[in-house]
């Protein structure tokens, strides 16, 4: 169906939504799991977070780098943004950089924060008539929640200050109030721009995708492939059903979700999951607890340790030690499920820290726990996060199967478990590859998985082995992995 929007393909249309949700998108046909609900090839605006300007291409947002691109070269005019090559540079030049480059030069050595850079781009593009009338109409119809923002002094000041600066830099003839409304709409309607591997790199806005309402019980997920946004069905969606994505991390307990949605998006969630209150897996403990003070104390300790772990002056080894202690604090309460937050997110942070510190053996154990015990509870089989986590485990299995050295000081030595990591790797990739048609991951990720699986499978074949015909061998290796995971969890 055409939305009369350039570069958007979709099987939805905007309609007014029930329960005071304003407008929403509704399916115009049945949509199967993994299929595109909305795809927009060109953003309304997308910018990198300031630290990412150094290491990510502002033209393709890291897409070519993931395929093994060359070194980035800075724009010779402003030296603020960097690109893979000529095509990436000239694409961004035409989109907005020709207008912003002279402004960036004047502001040096100051570099504007991401939201100001995004606002500047939108104002400059509006002034040059680069948006279609329909695009602007939908954008201008998006919520600003200005009246609520006015009551929060800090946020109101920030919106006005950014608008004032952008009006001055751009020399735009838009009014201050119109620019401030742009800023408020950006705050409220932007998505986290991520890589195909779901690492956050910046801010993204497309007015059509922003029409999608929130539910903690969502039926679609959002992913990015370079500057393209993909909204995909994570459940079968019937014709005329409303599309929902989640604006927040919905693995957290009811009260945490409610607070975040009210504070950040100004609404009280009425979704089916929130209607159940505390009677959902996100809120439950392993068994009923009489004395909740033990749990409160465990959570307090864990949160305090998480904070020390993220302190700016914490050394990598200290960060890891704090996160391991935080896991231990929840583990010893003996009723805290691995999937109840903040347990799962502490483990996620620990894996990131272990990878950053080149502690690949320890990272493998944690990633295996997440793969086997956490993700199957938290995410449905088509969920992109589950696929990305499996991919990280596969990458670690590649490292270990190629003889990556263990650290003699690790409390758990992988080699004690006699695992053949080649078979583990083959199984994870084979499973990922077989789930591709129904997965909500983006095309670049699917390509990566397909290529790696083919390579691993061919290596086996060159030795005259086909693991797909060796079910017993593969399951025996898998049982060893299960033993390793249980052993590690008992000692958490
Ligand atoms: Zn590029
Ligand atoms: Zn420049
Ligand atoms: Zn909800």
C-alpha cells in the first residue's frame, strides 16, 4: 500500500486509535512473523551520538564497516563527520551536510550534541524544501506534549535553549516556537539508532514509524540496517489489528515500566500486560516470599554494585568484579529468577565488559548461560535480541575453537568440560540459519549469519563430516555445555 511517502513501503495505514492513543498504524492485510510491517529506506533525520562520530561512518551508519570496510576519512571541510568512501560522503552531502558543514566549521572546536545536530538538520532541510508536503504533514501532526513539558522546568529549558541555538546557527526564518516544537517532537518520537547488531549509535526519526503506539505486549519490533528502518511482525498480525512496538525495555517489572512511560512519554500504559499488574513473569520470584526485606536488601546491594561498576573512574577489572558481585548478591537470595531484572541486565553488562577486556573464556560461559537459561524466557523465538545474543555466543565459540588461550586464574576452566567447540559452533549457527525466515533481524545480519554458517559447514565437509547427520554427536556436546552452565550457575 502506498502512503504517498517517498521511500516508505508498508502494509499499514494510519487511523485514529482507541483509549486516547491518538493516531496509530493498523494492518491493511494479514502479516506473518518476520515480515516487514513498515520499511523506510530514507530517514527524516538520523545522527550519530557524539562519541560515535569518531568511529562510525556518517553516511552508511556503519553498514559498510560491518562488511569489513576500510579506514574512515574525515570531511575535509569540518573534520567533525567521517565517511567510508566517496559514495557515503556524497550521499550525506546531498542529504544535509552541504548545509551544516559551514556551521560545524564556525562552531569549532565545539561539537553540537546529538539532539542539536538532529534539530539543525531538520530545520535546514525544512528551509530548503527537502521534505515532501505529506512527510511534513505527518511530522507536524506528531505529539509535542508541550503543556506537560512546560511543567518540567529542566526539560522545558533544554528544549528552548536547543531551539534558540539552532535558530541562530541556521539563520532559519522558522519561528522560535516552531523550532521548539520540532525539538519536543524529536525528544518524544525518536528511536535509538542502532547497528544491525543492536548496538546503539545515535538518534533516528521517521514520522510514519513514529505513528506506531507503544505496548509492553507488542506485536512488532524495530531494527536498523544502515539508515534503513525495518519494523517487523514478531507475532502473526491480522488485517485491521493495531501495530504496537515497545518504547522501553519491557523485561522490567510493572512499576518500573509504568514509571518510565509516564515520565518519558507522558502516558499510563493500559496494555494487556500492564493490566495484569504484578501477576506476570517479570514480577514473580521463584517461590512466594514471606519476608520481602531479604529481597529488597539483595536488590539494593546489586544496584549499588552496578553503579560502582559504571563509575567513570572504575578500571575494567573493577567493573567486572563489581558486576560479578552483583550477580552473586541476587543469586544468594535463592528466589531471584535469572530472568527477573536487574539479574538479566547485569549479566548483559558483564558480557559487554568481559568482551571489552578480552576475557573471552569467561564471556563464553556468561553468554552460554544467557543463551540457554535467560533468553528463552525473556524473548520469543523471532525476537532480534535473541538472535544477536546467539550470534555473540557463536563468535566466542569461534574464538575458543580456534585455540584462544584460557586465563589460568579463571575459577572455571573450560577445558575441564571436554567440549568440542566446533560442534557447538555448528549447532548455534545451524539453528540461527534455520530460523532466518521467521526472524525479525535485518538483512545485513541475516547475510552475516548465512555466510558464517556456510563457511563452518564447508569446513566440516572438507574433513568428510556432515554434522546434520550426526544428531547423537551434536547432542552429546550440547549436554556437556548444559553441564558447564549448571556448574557455573551453582557457583554464581
Ligand atoms: Zn559508510
Ligand atoms: Zn563537513
Ligand atoms: Zn504496558
